[in-house]
C-alpha cells in the first residue's frame, strides 16, 4: 500500500510539473540583473526582456540587484523558487569566477544555478586618460616600469573581469600599479576624464564613443581580433602580449531544479532572440560577439572558464 501511494505521489508530481512547464509563464517573470542600471549587462537584459515578453506572452521585468560583485543579485536567484519566475542575466563573476575570489560567497553558482543559454562575449578594453604619456600598450608598460607606484588603474569592482585582466597584465608585463575599485563603468569614465586615474580596464561598450571622439585613448582590446567600430585600437596580442585574452560574457540562468521544459523553452527563445535584427544591432553597438547554444554547452563553457582563470586568480591572491 505504501509503495503504491509513493508511486502515485511521484506520478502526480511529474504530471503536475509537466503541466506547469507546458503552461508557463502564466504571470510576469522577474529577470534579475546583479548590477546597477545602465551598465552593459543591464542593457542586454532589457533588450532580452522585451523580446521574451513578446515571444512568451507575459512581461519580463528587469530588477537591478547590485552589490558584492554581483553576489547579491546572484544569491536572490539562487535562493528563489525553481518555478521559472525568477531568472538571472549574469556576467562572468556571479555566474562563475566569484566562487574563486569570495571566501564567504552565499551560494555556489555551479550547484545552485541552472544554465540556460550563453548570449555573447565582450572583450575587455584597456583605456587611458588622454594626457597619459603613452600612445600604445607597449609604451604604457614602459612608462609604468619607469614610474613604479605612480600608476593607478580603475576596475568596475573587485573580482570583475576587468580586475582579473589587470592582475594578469601586471604578471605578464612585470609591472605593478595602484588599483581603484568602482561600482560600474560610469564612475571609471568620470575619473579618467577628470584625470584622477591613469587607465581603466572594463568591458568595451561604454568607452567606444569616447574613444571615437578622442576624449579617451584606447590602448588595446583583450580579444582575438580588432573590433570593427574601433579599427585603430590593436589587440593585446598585436601589442606584444600574446595569451592575454579576456572577455566579459553574458548568460541566462535559473535556480537549480527548474523544470527541464521551462529551461528548454527559455533556451529556444534565447537562441531565437540572437537571430533578430534588434539583437544583432544591439550587440554590434555594445561590442558583443553573439554566442547561443544549448544549456549543456553553457555548462561546459563555465567549467572551462573556472579552469582557465583559477590559477591566475590564485597567483594574484585575489580574495575578498
């Protein structure tokens, strides 16, 4: 009798979950961005939310939950009910690398978050104030060696890809500089324009117009190739530092335990979004290379990122 009851309960649960997934969504969905409004991830999320709302028939509402390097927003989603109504549009840190840099991280992204789709990757760019006596990355490295302790770099937060790239550059080039952590790109840009810091390392998009207008100087892009809208800014490899490629990536995740049918529906919609002209135009402006793919491919990508950056983070002793 007990075995029959248990089997009936399991069957009822499976049928209920399948029915729920088939009808999902029946109410608005919250799309958490673990950073402040206006940053690149927020812009990506709002374009995606508009498409998903139209495609799936319910509003997707962007909610900015910044703080602790993205861990605050990541934790909100990791601890949310796995019902498909709370999702995370994450960048590199909250989805993976923060687990290597934060001693007391409130969640484990690999354990507590379910991968859905990788949207794209944006290379880190190294920018400089206009009056810095260095026109190229190679000249900057020489200048830093001649002026030890006098260079200040700005990063968009502890443990961000910009921060880790800065640590890697110091290791590879044999230089050191002071570091200032900011909460997003606008504050870095303000201090570069005000000549309070010397260089910034951040995702590419917020700096494009300022470089084009010659208000800031682009020293190098940490990508595999030059970007079409900044043809005069060389790659880091072209500047003499091979193997120093770094990108901020953007991915959609859900609480672990979310129904596979919901994950599949979101994955299908996410890949469809990448094929739209709206997404292609937006990514072009932001300097993001579109990706796409399956949840399994995103899972493998995250694991590869952790394996790649773990020794660099440990060697630099990046820990909070």
